[in-house]
C-alpha cells in the first residue's frame, strides 16, 4: 500500500498548474486525493508527477452570478454541504453532498475531483444532472463549457482532454417552488450508492409541472431518467403517479452487476428509490 | 518511621466503573506500537506474495530488484530453508500437516502465499523492489470450495496426499439414532458460516533486532502470546530459548489473529541475524485481509430431534471446515470447540458430531473472536428456533423447557463438559423483561396485520472460556503473576497474560488497590515482555482475569501473609492477632497501626527481620484452573425488514450477559459492545468472498464490509452475576460473549420477520440483496 | 465474470468476418492494443495497455482463435499477465445475417487474478462493458470507413 515514486508540485496559480500539466505527459492533477491516492497506493495508478491544486485560491469559492451558482473545483464536499448559499439556492446539491462517504472523505474530497473521476456510483452527478449543471474546462489554449450530461462519457471516462483542468461547476439557481430530494442505498463497505436518486419536482395545484430525475450507481454512468420525467409531467402529484413513473427508472439502461448488487437488484432498487425520492420531495413542501 | 497512621475512608475499586488507565496514552498518540519503534541502522522488509491460488514456481529473477539502490538483500524460499516450519498444534490421529515453510518453495498454494522477501533502507524502496522481481508461475488447477475439495477426484491441494482431508474428528454420546427414531419431530438445516477477516485496527508488524555481541535476539511483535512465540521461535530458528526475547508493545487489537506464530516473525528474525541489522516489517491492510487467518469457514449440517412437548432429545452435526492450504497454530483445534459447545445451554440426551477439515487453495483459517463457539451457537440457536416453529411453540418457551436448573450445577453436558455454575432462566427472564417480549409479540401482530415484516429474535448462548485447564490446551493453560512491592510501597505486577485492548492494566490495578488498600495510581501492571515476566501463556479465550487474575490473587495473598508477619514483628505482637484491612495492619494487642507502605519499607530496610523470614516483599504464583468457566446470557433483537429493498433495521437490541463476578462493569460493557458489533457484522454484511479460482474478491475495505458506528443499534446491556466455582475470584470471562450471542439473535429476528412468507432459513450475511431475493422467490411461489 | 451481448454491425457478414479475423484490424481496434504478432497458426502474442481514468496496466499475453466456421462462428481464448494482475478469458462469437446488418452475438467468461481481482471488483463489470463497446465501435468505424 505504498505508491510508486512520483514528483510533486503545488503551484499557486492556475496558469502555472496548466503549464506544469502541459509539460509533463506523466502528470496528473491532485485534488482531494480521495479517489486518486487509494489507486496510487495499490499501484494501479502510477502518475509520475502530481500537480496539487490545493494552493490555488481561485479554485475554492462559491459565488452567485447570472442566475447560477458557480462552485470552484476545489470546493470540498463538506463546504458544499454547509454553504449557506448552496443550501438556499441549490438545495439538492447540499443535500447530496451530505451523503458522500464519511466526514473525513467530505473534508478532503472536492466537487471537481468527483466530477472528473466520473465514478459511475458517485453521488454528485445524480444531483448535478437533475440540476442541469455545466462544467468549465480550462487549458493552456483556452476554455470551454460543457453540460454535465455530455461531459460524463462513460464509466470513469469524461470529455476532459489531456492538459485540461476542470475549474468550475455551474449550477442554475433552483426555480421557485421546486421541491427536491436525494436518496441513496449504499454498499456498506465503501458507502458508494447501489442506487442513488436526485429529484426535482414542480407541482402547481396538485399537478406536476416540472420534473428532473437522475440516477447514479445503477448504470455504467449516472443518467437522467427522462422516461420517468415524461411520465410525471402533467400528472397529478401522488403515490400512483410516482409509482407508475418510477417503473421507468431504468428504461434503456444496462444495469451494472457486481458482488454487492446484481443488475436485477439494482433495477429494483432504482425504481423503489425513485418512487421514494419523489415521495420525499413531494412531502418536503 | 511513621508510628501512627490515620485511616481515611478508603476508596475501593472492584465492581466500580473505573475508566481505563490505558486510554490516555492511546488517545493522545503517545503509546508505542511496533511501527513506532526505530532502531539505528534499521532496514525494512516487504514481502512479495502469490497472485495465484495454485501454481508451480518455475523461476525467480531477483537481479533487477537487487540492483535498485537501497536494496540490501532479497530472500527466496531456498535462502531461508534453515528456518523450521510454521508450527501447528493439533493432535488428531489422522492430522496431516503439510510442510509449511516461511517462504514458498516449489509451489504456491493460495493467493497471498509469501514467495520473496526484500530488504531495503526504507519501506518505499522495499515496495518498489517488489515490482522488480519476476516470478515465473506455472498455474495449476485450483480447488477453492471446501465441499468440492472433499469430493472424489477433486484436484488435490497437496499432491503428496491422496485427498484433501486435513483431519477428521468425531464425538458422540447416547443413542442418537434412537432419539431420532423416537422423536415426535426432527428437522435439519444446512448452514453456511462464512470466512471472516479479523481486521484488527493495527495490522501485524515486527521489528527483529540481533545483538551480535550478546548473541541475543529481540523480537518486537504485535502478538497476543509473546512467551509462546518465544518458545516457538527457539524451535523454528534452532536457537537457545534464553537468548531470545519477545516484546509485545502496544497491540492494536488481535481478535485471535495475533494468537498465532506467523511466518513473518521467524522471517524477520532470520534476516536480522543474517544481515546483522534490525529489520522492520509492517503488514499492509491488503495483506492483512488476504492472509491473516480467516475465522469460521464452516459448512454445517445440523439435525435436531424433539418431543411434542418441546423436550430436545438429540442433536447431530456435521462440519466441513475450510482450513485453507496450510495450518496455522490452532487451525485444527478451533472447529473442535464448536463440537464441544454444540449443546449450548440445553439438556440434550444424545448427540453425534463429525468434523472434516478440508484443504483448499485459500489462506489458512484459524481462531477469530469466539473461535468455534459462535459457529456452534449460531447453528444450534437456528435449529432450535426452527424446531420451535415446527412444534408451534414460542421460541422462548422451548428454551426455558430445556435449560438445566440452577440446582443441577455443576452440570455435565452431553459433550462431556462440566458447566461450572449458571442460572440460565434468570438471565433469559431479565432479557425478556427488558425488551418487554409480550409487547413485542403484540407489536408483531399489529405489524403483520399491516403487512409489515417485523421480527423478534432470541439467542441464549453459553460460552466455554477461561482457557483453561492445561490438559485441555495445547501449550499449558495456567498463568503466572509476580507482585513486587517496592520500598516506597508502590506495587509492580508482572503478568503472563498479554492484554491488547482488554484493559487488564486497569482491572488488575483495581484488584491490587483493593487488596493492599492503596490507590490505583500506586500500581503498575507490566506485561508482554519475556525478559521481564518469567513466563506466561498469553491473552486469548477470555482467560485474562480468570486465570491471570487468579494468579495475581494468589500472589497478593502471599504478599499479605508475609507483610502480616513483618507487621506482627514490628508491633511486637502475635501474628494471629494482626488483621489487615483497608491498607492498615492493626492488632488487638497493640495501639500502634502500620500502613501497607510502612511495612513495605521495613521489608526492605530489614532493621527488624522476623525470624525465619527473608527480606523483600515479592511473590510469584502460578494458577492452574480446575476447569473452563462457562459464561452465558441471552440476546434479543427486534427488526423490521423493508420488503422493497431487503434492508433490515434493528429496532432494539438487548444483551443480558452473565460473566460471573465483575471487576469493572465499564470494561465488561466495552467487551459486550465490541463483541455485539463483531457478531452483527457477519450477520448482515461481512464475509470473505473467494471465486472458484481461489481469488479473494473483496480484498480492501472498500469491498470488505465491517460495521461502522452508523450501522450499530443502541445496545441495551444488563447482567446477572453467577460466580464461577473454578477460580478464587468467581469470574468467568466476557471477551467472546457479545460475538457469540448477537449473531443468532439477529438472524432469528430476520427469519421471524420473514416467516409469514414461509421462510425458515436465510444464510448470512443477510444483505439487503439476499433478503430481497428471498422475498422475491417466496412471493413468486 | 460472464459477458454476453449482441452488436449489430452495419456491414455484410463476410466483411465482418474478415475484419474480425484480420490481425491488422484487431491490432487497431482492440482497446489498448499496442502490438499483435502472429506466433503460429491462429496464435498471437499481444501487448495491451489498459488505461481507465488514472489506472494504467500493461499486459502481455496470448490470443488463440479456435473452432473457426467461416463466416459464422469461432472461439477466442485470451491470456494476459501484468504487474497489476492477470486476465484469462474465453468467448464464442456467432455472426448472423440480419438484413442490412450482421448481428454479432458474443458470449464469454473473463477471470481475473492478482491485484485487480482483489481491489478492482467494483470496476470490473463497467470496465469490461466499456472495453467491449470501445472495441465494436472502433471495429464499426474500421469497417464502414473501408467502404
Ligand atoms: C472511503 C471513501 C468513501 C467514499 N464514498 C463516496 C460516496 O459515498 N459517494 C461519492 O460520490 N464519492 C465517494 N468517495 C469518493 C470521493 O467523493 C472523492 O473525493 C471523489 O471521488 C474525488 O475527489 P477528490 O477531490 O478526492 O479527487 P482526487 O482523488 O484528487 O482526483 C480524482 C481524479 O480527478 C482528477 N482531478 C481532480 N480534480 C481535477 C480538476 N479540477 N481538473 C481535472 N482533473 C481533476 C485527478 O487527476 C484524478 O484523476 C469516497 C471515497 C473514499 C475514500
């Protein structure tokens, strides 16, 4: 459990980090280290050079701008969970952060690291997909924005190119009156979701006017369950609607299977969790 | 010299909730564990282990590793051939003990089998060097499953044996076949008891230090048995025992896994002597999960016979124990304890048990908290519950019906054990009252009417502990204690037990403080160093207080007797007139009194040496118990199962335990809490998983689940106190109780919850998925 | 771990068959394949570099193709070893004409050992699914570009 030899740099500016990253093909960015370091200890990952982003002040912030909350990549799970701004303006994200790992993991792990690592069972993506978040990617030659849905390509695979750093996550402000809930059933050893669900629900006069539902831990990447959303909108908010909609939780999804949960069990959990998350959200009014 | 002493109201400690004297150093990071030890010139070892479960080693290339700057030496199996095999204490006639070398030679037999050791100037270089070693393996066929291993024509783990039978063991009494023929009801269950990784918080670790001048070898090891280890090392290394010193520094938990003699211990010693340098080896968590002897590992078939009225008449058990590829120290003995404890708290008239140890291409199994007794209790409590259901009897009633009465003690079980003392019904009643059993059953009725799955699970358990009479233990079952009273009246206790979390520094200090009428802070308890403590057996099987404490008790009696002689002589009175109470010697024939410290000083100054008395105030005593001690208790648990997800919520958990007389309730409760957690882990999440290729699939803490605080219910503890009759303290032992009692209570509760669906058994770990599957199957059929 | 699935390849069966058994094509389409050299009839030595996120593993191994029934079916056996563990696998491929496309049915089993077996279980299913997807997509690109 001792990593292979590596060099370590802790630049204080983003441009210096980008320069270092561009100049060493063996380099990897280090954020909270909660995913990268365990893999290094098993020597599954052996980056020759770690570029630690911890000393770059510009990467750790939460701010409101143009109808969105901007969150710096190095903002820890704990900061997201406890930020008054996020709690008020993007409550689903704060609720979700509280479910990640344990206190130690939340104190070190970052939103940028989680999103880039793209673990198919990570909690954030379920919330961020439901909130239609975007990410900002910066390289030496420029910057671009990408929707999270396009950014997450596959299990552990993203749009991020070599030499690029994810600097911010942009989350649109929660719409007025929208109710939210996050629910997860976790694998007991790691605490990762076997099925996690983020839900946003708008209800007017008993009728569902708006629905966003996204799942994690079920398929090879987190996804938005559009079939569930379609089955909700226009219907009366209530147990029957929720149950009927939840049945579509895994439409078109090839569920994962591992020693902790078979595909069959995950499919079941996904539907149950979606229904319960919808009930939670509806009940939170 | 003080001539008068005032006698303030003396504080006594026994029976009080005294906080652990060990804790301040442990929680402030000032305790010294093996990895904290640094020696000048110390080198670091790392071990390369087999990725294959079965393979021939056709070549090992070490040149690249040797060429890495900082690497000092590389050892393969043939380089350490002079070291004797890893010992195994087993005595079955047909026991097969394969040659178990500290590094593999021609073959590897399990994933994690040590193959090469690298020694370097730091552990980072040592780890890098492992990557540079190339071992050519020629994989051979693997046999991973113990039942498959016993089938005709199965691949043989050890080609030198005709089959995979490591040993067999049989025991029987009474006419069990007749009992089954004449029974009104019989039933049977096949029950899996999975392999468990012990997961001590501190992994194994050693520092071996060779003094070339004195020809003295010192081994610091995270062990539960420093003295036994020393003797074994002398044999393995072919060295005079008096030139070896073993020190167990702070030990961060063992749970039995460090009650062993490990290859890496002799390996580090050999290398230290070879290179004439101190050697440190610290096990990684991954190695720990992979190779530190797993516990349990049974496939049990149990059958029970009963009369209509609930009288249990016969019991049959067949155990297939997956022992892995090699034996460790106690591997063959552990499952025999399951046979011995099989009758539990019940008066069976006949039984028959057979046990087969199966070699498999897996890591060795051996003792783990409870060692045999949790297995026995689990299968017994399951089958008794099942029988109650068949009889339409309340599971509490069938238990009451079969307990021996208090007047029947000492009670001889059908397996030939003499239970020392007990009032099983009293403890059970207390538990039932505490949880309000009737109300729980009412609640269950209500829940069922609402379609909810609510269950109540009972487990009444007995334990065999306080190991033990020497004839029943492989290396002596006695214990030794020395009490050295210093000139200043301070007391040093040297004990042969080797606590590693149990808290005997506290409980022994309480005993000494009360016996001598001194504050606890005047006592120091020294253990775990073979150069300080003459000999001892160690800490395992809840023997610390019962055996070690009894030896201490005897030594303290000697001290008081001798001090009394001194006091009488100084007071110039007849010794018969002197009493020692609350730390004060007084006599009806004298006005003057003496404190314990006064007398201690006199025994050193010797200005007035009583005739026929030697100077000094020390005593060493050995205690040999007449029998094991048998704690017991009742655990009851209520659960609710979520039908849609299979998740189980523990609503309440009540544990009433009787461990004999109690020195410190806080320590007892700590043991129960930890034990319950360790029993519940395997009940709903824990278990080592091997595939058919002998690969261990959940080899990290991200996949191997052990309970965290958030998984634990609030544990409501209570107790009864039935003194033991086999030691002068009346104590029994509590190290395993929680682990033994909790698991069956949980499983019985979940099965009870699922019983409306026709479920009468679900194997552990009862994960949400496995429960969900059962619910699915049942609702389909 | 068992793997099973069907990929609809938009090309005639003969063409798909030819591509699937062409070492040059395989060398280009097998995810992470660094080199594929013929060592005997239907036997190849392969070097593969597996890169998933920050995990990197270099494997050396053998590939054998067996039971060929052109253009319908064959079996493949793969054996690879690397520092992070070893992989053994076998599978059967069945090619079926299905109008405009050729359905490639595959069914096989993969066994892993060593480090990846004991620490990487969680990622096994998704990784193998991802590799299969990458392979077929690359193969499709290869075949459709040829036309
Ligand atoms: C015990 C444990 C339990 C956990 N449980 C959960 C859980 O329940 N739910 C959950 O969602 N997660 C869980 N995690 C994972 C945790 O959330 C990680 O923090 C997160 O996945 C990675 O964030 P990090 O900041 O630690 O990234 P790191 O580990 O430092 O990096 C991860 C990867 O992202 C890259 N990277 C990091 N930041 C950037 C950036 N700004 N730009 C470009 N590349 C970047 C790194 O190079 C690396 O490849 C758990 C982790 C542990 C150790």
